[in-house]
């Protein structure tokens, strides 16, 4: 297949440097499309990631991110329980992604100092840890996203990932209206329609 050939080319070109955060930033919609099928959500997360970032750590981060968001959307908090549950889900569904050591670092995100997460690189694991730190440190969605955006370096991607988690944690209504309003009426309408469709799909799955 052309996709598989392209993936092989990327892997050959990047070697051990393929675990960047670009895939992590863009895979969030998977959480909305398969809320009742965790195995499918993990498989699609991994496939989307492999297209551009064919590395086990990148695949794990994307799968973990989506299952964490999925749990938060279901109201399966508090945050530390949702984090642990998502890690257990990935371990059960994708045992080939051995991330025992990786999870030890990710689970400690909330105990890190700001200095430990500042100026994150484009490495997917550092991005995920920095985003989790912001959400665990902030008291609101707005505060969490601002904390992430002000970390420096690759902070735009960190803020995008933190925003996905924060939105699932606190809800769409928790986003500042001045931010939402700045997007434009047409795009806001599309976003609100997408939120409503995702909520309907989740309700149908659990009916």
C-alpha cells in the first residue's frame, strides 16, 4: 500500500528520531468517533501516528491521549484515576507497546516543578508530560491552557494537547467565550455542531 511505503520511507529517513509530537497533536478526534470501542480507538490512533511518526513511543502517546480523553468525556474522574485507567487500557489492548518505564514518567507529571517541564522539545513524551502538568496544575481550562502556552519552545503543540485534555476534563462550556468568539461565527457553529454530534454518539453507545 502507498501509506505503508510512505511510512517505511519516513522511518528510514528519521531513524530513531521519529517520535515527534505532530501525530499526538492531531489524533484527538479519534476519541469522539469510537467512544465505545477502545480497541478500535487504539488501532486508529496508532495507524494515524505511524503514517508520519513510526515510533513506539509516539504510538503509545497517541493511544494513551485518546483513551484518557475518552475516559474524561465519560466522566470517569478524578484525573489521576482516568490517567491510570487509560494506561491500563493501552497496556491491555496493545501489549506490544511496552511502556512500563514511560508510564512511570507520565504518571508523575503532576508532581513536577514548572522548571522540569519548561521549554519542551518536539518529543511526543515530553509534550504529553508538559500538557498533563498544565492540566493537573491549572484550576480551570483557561488556566491550564495558558500555563501550557507559556512553557516556551514547542508550546503551541503542548497547548493544543493540553487544550484537548482540558476540554474533556472541564467541558466545552468552560472555554472562555472571548476565545471561542474570536474563532468566527461560522467556525463556532461547526465546533458546536461537532460537540453535539459527539455527545449524541456517546449517548447512543451507552444507551
